[in-house]
C-alpha cells in the first residue's frame, strides 16, 4: 500500500514537471521569435535609411550585408516560411518597386497569451 502511494506521488510530480517543461519550451520559442522579428525589422529599417527604398526580398538583406543569414522561424523550423508585408507604392515614383515593409511569422499557432504568432 505504501508503495502505491509513493508511486502515485512520483507520477503526479512527474506529470507536473512535464507540463512545466513543455510550457518553458514554448516560452523560449516565443522569446526567440520576438528577438528574430526585432532584428529583421531593424535590418529592414536600416536598409531603408541607407538606400531610401525597402528591400525587394528578405534575401536582399542578406546579400547586402544587413543580416548574416535569415533566421529560422522557431515554430515552423524554416527560413522560407516568413510572411512579408509589402510597402505601399510610392506616389512620387509609381514605377519603383514597393519592397518588404514588415515581416511576420508563418506559423498558424497561437501564443501563450492567445494571440496568433502571425500577428506579431
């Protein structure tokens, strides 16, 4: 009987630990996503400040030296799943390419706070 009580307590504690571990994994992925979005948006802003136009693709940020490489989206584990937001066309120069104004995650999942990663 005592062995069953001890085993039950061990199982309950292990289950609580597993839930906390999974929560911490998601929390760390969210922190990585926030950091990556911040640095890529900063690189887009620097590109615009230097060249007075937005980059045509995310690869332009890498080829022009604003990023060493495109980071992987922590939730899709892919460099190609990033969703780009195109800039509004320039009314002063209608034939100019609009370029990438913002970037979002390509994941359909929801964050711990209930928002979608694609809305960050």
